[in-house]
């Protein structure tokens, strides 16, 4: 993945999760962005409650 693709994806995550505008994203430090990325991703060994997810996000 190129830097531009990675930046677009992370900017979108920051916008959705934190309500950040583009200028807020671009002023953030790499450490702040890494902390946000880590916060948004569950641990690899986290259990998944599939029935609860299906109830929260029905496909219709």
C-alpha cells in the first residue's frame, strides 16, 4: 500500500471515529495517529460475538 493510500484510509478512520476534519488529521503527529489506529483495532485474540454483530448491523 502506498503512503497516499494509507493516509487516505487513516484520514477516513479518523474522520468517522473522531469527527476530525482534514486539517486536524494532517496536524496530528505520527504517534497520535498510531495511537488512534491501535485504539480502533481490536486485539487479534479478541472474541467475536457474531450474533451481537448481526443484530447491530443487519443486512436487511
